[in-house]
């Protein structure tokens, strides 16, 4: 997986920082996650081809997470996009976008599908043969979902020595990868576990923004490879975090620890703080493997 | 008057160009004209204080002219703005903004007034003791207005020599400035024209974007100081201008000439052209005094 941070600061765009937006690439698919104002410029700056984005996941309807969406949809239109576009987000998002397109007498030449969310339970919102995306219900001032992206790694790894030993033809390799046993010409059956190794562990990415500290999401996050968890505030402003239904860096770290995450990625920093390194320092008092999101940063895992 | 160009390119924001937005300062008032995506960042870059903007004029509901408005309104909210904000624009603009605020559970702490426009005749939309703003009905693919900003220069200039000659007390100066005659102690009446010179000619600014070539606006523009007229295309793409209801640089120049404008300011360039100097060259074949808008440019007149 490759994650590109387009913007990771709370509140409004500034000359030097951008509101939330990320691009996640999994097995050649590009998923856009949140779309604050200016996202299309950030996509350009990071040289991400607009045409590769087919699925956009919006966490909630606060401006710093979706005010760039209507502009992006319009730009796709001007670029004569043909491919379908799917938008996942809270109920209401369709009305917002379609009202603006209607009043501007604009209609997309491509199919635009809205998948509006209302459930407060986790649900699968996207699935293909290689990736599953589930919602992570979050607690914030408005209806909010994080998203959990899971690779499906069902292909077993071929044990080439064993396969050659049994003189098995290459046409059977796919069958073996997907767990099949092989019957040789002499009638002997070679069980799959003699011909393969276990698959690479499937990787996963959890995007949790914005949310108050909430342990009820931990079962969904268990053993996640990378957990992005918002950390709007430092410990000294914990009272503000509670009041505004955001989290502190330490709280994010506590969630990462309880979920046994491999890596914690922090972001959604309040612009009141000069140095984002302080978020890392505070989180590391609770959980070791902490990295900081920053606009333009790429993370491969 | 001082005009700051925040963005002046057609279509969508790019890393190097911005969609339409301008700030016009007249007699200490700041008017924001159009508000494409990214306008709040452009305001920051140009060091314009957000709190000084109290009136926003939107020409039409195409994205490149108003997608930055909801973000700016939200930012005003986060900055705890207290002053009233007035938004002038086509019918529908109120519904777009309020829907988004409602769905994000956000309410402005300041008074937000919408002045929705539907008339196809020019009308006065703003007036105080120093400035008048009128609409300029334009012909485009959706309902569109330009705006004409007129200084009121009704104060006559004092003829200090004449005033001192007649030994007139300073308390009468204001009366004289506003055209009053003066009765001296010996009963003689001194007519105003003996005590004053004509006022400086009032300056004016006309903002015309977006529009097809349309001579019917000329009576409104007569003798305007600065005419901003969109020039999306060059002459070689006149057929596209007609098709998309935009103008060419030459057509803009023809309007400036017929209106007897002092200065023509071009903008809303299609991003298909590398060098905006070509717009100036083509316009100058018709009208001499042509300047080019560009992002960040300031023009005083």
C-alpha cells in the first residue's frame, strides 16, 4: 500500500497547510479519502492522475473534509472524464453536490454514484477481488465514519522446488495458488500444503478522523498495519479535545496500543501548534512506533 | 480605488493559477468580487484582512466563480467574526450555503445576509454615502451579473484663496464643500461657484465576467475608469467563445472602445494559452489602453 498525504491539518486551508485529504493506493487501485478545499491542486502538486481516482470516501460533512469535492467533480467534468465515479459519505452529500451542479446548469458526462451512509454499525461499503473497505463508526459532532481498507491476500505462495519435484505443469499453478490439491498422472494426490507456503500477511489501513477518544472502535482496528488517528490537540488541551469531540496525541497512541497496531500515523493537527514534532513526542510516551503525517508525505507499507 | 487580483484564470484551480476572485478597495471599504476555490488562501497570500470584507458579490453560479465561498464563510465562523456579512448573487446561492452549514451542524455567530438577484435589468444592490454598486446584466450560459462600482464624489474642492479673501469662518467649510452659498455679515451672498472648484471626477470600476460579446451593456459602462472584461479566448478561437458564451480579447476591446472606457483590464484567460501577453496584443489592435490581470497583481486608479 502507498499512502500520500495531500493535507493533514485541522480547520481551514492556509498558505502553508492543507485540510484533510489522502490518496491510498492498493494493488493498483487509487482511493481518495476526504477532500478538503484545495484537494485538486494538491493532487496536481503530487502528480496524481485524476483519471485514476474512481472511489472517494468522505468521513463527515465538516468543511475541512469535503469542501474540495464539488470542485473536483466539476474538474473531472471539464476533463471529459468517462469512467464512473463513486462517492461514499454521510447522507446529505448527494443533495449538496447535485444542487450545485443543477444551479450551474452542469451535468457530468460520466456516471456519478453516491453511496450515502447512515448506519452507526460498521458495514462493508466496497469490495472487489483484492480489497475490502469497511466503515469505522466514529463519535464526533456530526455523523462521521472512518474507513478501514483491507487487502485480500488469499493467494498462497508457490513452493517452486516442491512443484518441480513433482513435475507439475505450469497450467496448474493458479489452482495451487488458490489452495487446490493436485492429482498426479499416477493417481497420487499432493495436498496443497506440500506445494505452497502461507500467503504474505494481508496489510490494512485504518483512517480515523475526526473522533473523540473512543475504545469501542478497537475491535475493528485489531492488528491493523497502519492506523491513522486524528490528534488535533496536545495533552495540555485535553479539555478542548473533549469539548470539541477531537483527540489528543496520547489518546491516539492509547488506541493504537490497545488495537495492537503496527504503526500509528498522526494528523489533523490544530494550527495553534508551531511544531508537529510535539505530537510525536507525546504519543511516544504511550506507543513506540509513531510517525507524523505532513502535506505531501508518502508512506509505503 | 485599489483592485487586487486574487485569481483571473478560467476553469479550475491549478498549482500556478487561480479561478476568479478580486478585492476592490474604495474609500476604505473592501468588496470581494467572485470567490473561486482557494480564495481564502489567496487572501492570506495577499495579506488582506478577512475582517475587512463585509460585502461579497458573486457573478454567477459556475464553480470557478463561487466554490470558495462556503469555505470563506466557514473560516469567518472559526475566526469568531462578529461583523455582518452580505452576499450578493444569483437566486440559489443562499440554499447552497445554508444546506452545507446545516448538514455540518454549523451556524455562523455573525449575521449572514443573502441578497439574491433575479432581475435581468440593472439594479442598485448596494449604496452608502460614498459608493454605489449596480448590477450589469450579462449574457452567459447561466444567469449572470457583472457589477459596476461607482464612487460618489459630491464634495466640491475648496477655493482656499477665495474663502480667505471673504474672511469666511472655518465652520462653514463643510457647507461650502456640499455646494452651499455663503451670506456674509454685511448681507452679501457669495455663490458657491465663487468659493469652490468642481469635484474630482468620480472613479468607477466595472467587472464583467463571464459574458458573450454583448453591446447592450455599453450604456451602463459609459466613461468607466477601469473596465474588467473577460477574454477567455483569442481571436482564433472566436467560434469557441460564441459556443461557450465567452468573449475574445478583441471583443472585450471593442466593448471598451464603444463605452469610452479609460482602461481595459483583461482576464479569465483559458488555460490553453501559454502566454497571456497575446491577449494584450490582440486587444490593442482595437483599443490602446489595455492591461492584463494576473494573480496577485494590484492596480490603483
